[in-house]
């Protein structure tokens, strides 16, 4: 199976590298050609060239606007689609856009899977991501040998759009956990508590979450675990969640916290920094608080 990859940034590049390490040649395209070679792929001149040279085409792009530009552009995926082509969208995108693209590609005989990812840069490096997939189960079975190269868990969530819907639900909880834990840790620092002890308590108690277990043990020593979602992208994902639940008629009083926190991070100059730096944005408004000290090796 010939493999193509469009979008080789922080996450796409890591997933592509896993495929290459698995012994496969990959034809790649990114607006920054250096990203293609860094991931071990063979550079292509355009999205159309990658599509023509692929049996399975993986997309890892910032949002639905970029996905639609790549798929619907004059030299895009749809213009080069053909029967048997499988397109796997690993982006975090709006489910209604996803289902529309699925239908348009189906008219050309091509299949479209929406495959939200979770686990962050560390899991991507190890090929241990979790995938939430929407689309036809039979198409997923055909794509699975490639997806297994960078995913430890693959869940078929339902028809087209279901994967991206579950991804938004997951990312919303991720955003709440990160922003709320950041606030708590700033408060712990201002209360002159030992942060290692606070994290130990949280991780042994009812306050435990992904951020307390996997992020803040590094952040308190100045290691922000760079390579994952930026504050801008996290805010985008929360906004997509809010739009989703509004269409579903679900009240969302809990969205105010992460919207405020990651919006604050953007406003204070952390827009393109990893979303873990939301703790510094909250610290800035709390008297210039940093969890780590200059003596920390990673600070």
C-alpha cells in the first residue's frame, strides 16, 4: 500500500516518522519542505502529487478551514480522488465539515475516515497514540495496518463525523483538566506549599487527572513538554466543542473556565507556545508566579 502524508508539523511529523520506522516509504507534502525531510518522507511538489501517489493518504492539519482547502483546492485531494483511495483525517476538525467531505469523496469512489488522536507528542514519538475513528468499519480494517504503526489504541466510534465528535469531547475534558490544574498549582505555589507533595496528594486522591499525572511533574521543574497543542489550537478545540454542544442543545457552563484560561494565554503572548504554558499566563496575573526556579535544571 502506497502511503502519503499531508501536514508534517508537530504531530504529523511524529506520526510520519513512525510509519517510516515501520519500514514504509512515505510521499509527503507540507508548506515547510524541511518538515517533510525531517520526518523521513520523500518530498512531493503538491497535494495533488501526493494524492496521485498514494493508496492511503493521511492528513494532519490545524483545523477544518485548512482541511477543506487541502481537500477542495484546485490541485487538492478531491480533484485527484479515485476509487479505492482511503483518506484518513487525523486533524481536530468540525464534524459537520467532516461529513460533508466524506460525502463528496464518496461520489468519486474514495473513502474518508475521521480519526481524532490523543496522547500528545510523547505518545506520538513512541507510536502509542489513541485514535477515535469515524467512517465505515470495513475501510478502517483496510487502513488499520498503517494506523497501527503510530497508535496503540484504535476505537471505531461510528459513522462519518463520530471520530471527530469524540475527539472534541476528549479535548474539552483535557482542556478543563489542564487549565484547572494550572490554577491550583499557582495557588499552591503562592501558599508556599511543596509542589512535589501537592502533586503526590492529588495523584493519590480525588483530584487526579491527566495533567496532574503526566504534565505537572515536569512543569514544576521548568520542562513544559514542548511539541503538543499550542494555546491557540487548544482554544480552537474548546470553541469547536462549544459549537458542537450548542447544536446538540446541551448546556455548557463548564466551558467558561478553559475559554478564559487559554484566551488569556493568547492575549498575554503565549499564543504559539505549548498549551502547558497556560500556567505561566495565570501566574503572570497572579503576581508573576512561576512554579519552577532558576536552579531547576530544565528551567
